C-alpha cells in the first residue's frame, strides 16, 4: 500500500473519535433500528398518522447506512498509519 497516500489523507480527530465510539456498537443494533422504524411507520400508517409515518419510515435507510459504516470501521479500522 502506498504510504505517501496515507500520510496525505489522514483521518481527522473528529472522524477518529466517531470511529472509536461507533465500533463499540454491535452491528445488529442498526439492523434492528431499521426494522423498528419500518414497523413503527406501518403502525402509524394504519392509525391515520400519514405524515408521521412517512417521516419515521425514512429512518430505515440512514440506520442501514450507519450499520454499513460501523461494519467497515470494525473491519478496516483507522488509517494504517495509526496502527
């Protein structure tokens, strides 16, 4: 791997701190959060809270994306220069 590239594109302090905290969360938490938001959205839809249903239903995709980010952080870790 090209170490010059890693030195030029090093993670910042904030990103490193976020990675350290998100790596502590089990990956299935994000999956359950997405499924929970879909279930809550369906319940709201059937109880005539249409606008709230749409709002809560949109949470599923960000939860799944956070789960992917979490998995990548766990597998790849921080910059190789920090190891």
